[in-house]
């Protein structure tokens, strides 16, 4: 699992595993933000974090991150609130098992501030997508999406809060397929 922030998606996965709703183990939790809350949700032995700012460039950080992940030999590499672009070398290395959850109905609103951008665009619906990661930001093939209506009076915070539980359910449903061997990587990954 790759995380940068609060880790509610990670927590949903941990809860599902604990309750027998996901037949998986977390091999490691990796972060570019050593102080992030997400890391505190797992035992210290599962945590890896480095301050990305102390590396010469993105490739240097991603190479070390990739080595740490490879050492765990995970079946899946899941970006669950990982808010940093992964370089091409990392994507080539793990692309056949690398997925991300993104809070928009891709291809609408790649990048940041997705909830506000959905409101600004007057979208009637908003949602989240789980997709394969490719070198281009938030542009890999979509695996599954969840949709919610935009309601009158919604602001970005209200929309984000209403979407979050649906995001968790979406990511879990994709991970159940993944661990059951029912998710095929895109051609060329
Ligand atoms: C989630 O909304 C996730 O979709 C989003 O960050 C949030 C992380 O929440 N991811 C992205 O924006 C990736 N581009 P969490 O730390 O509570 O799981």
C-alpha cells in the first residue's frame, strides 16, 4: 500500500481483512510523508517512509521506494491516497500489479482538487475510479467506478465526505477481484 495522508482507504482495507471480508495480507505500507496518519494505522514493522524532499530527484526516490516494495514481493501494489506522481521506471517495474484510487469519474478531473472541479464544471454526478497506473497521470485504464449525485448546496467538503465511504467500498470490491485472480493487467503492462 502506498499512502501519503490520513489513510482512511488503508483503514477500510485493514477492517475488511480483520472481519474476514478480504482474503489478503498487507505486506507493507510505504509513504513519502514520514509524519502521515496513515502510517500509524499499521505496526512499525510494516512501515517504510522517507522524506521525498531529501532525494536528488524523483527517480532516486522512486528507485529506493521500488526496492523496498520489491523486497516484500507483493502480489499487488495499491496507491490508496498516495499523492505523489510515480516515475516511469517505477510504473514499468510494477505496472502489471499497480492500481490507484482516484476521487473523480475519470477521464474527468485527473489531478488535484477533484471535488471542487466537479462543482465548478456543474457536473450532475461525481464519483471515484480505480484504475491501472500508467506513466501518464490518472490516465490508465479504468477498472471500476462508483457514482454519486451532486446535490444542491454541496460544497467540496460535503461532496468529498459523501464520496469517501463509496470510495472505500469501490476499492475493496476491486481488491476482492484482484486477490481472487479475476483482474488482468492491461496489455503492455
Ligand atoms: C482519497 O480520496 C483518494 O481517492 C485520494 O486521496 C484521498 C486519500 O484519502 N487520492 C487521490 O487524490 C490520488 N490522486 P485517505 O488517505 O483517507 O485514504
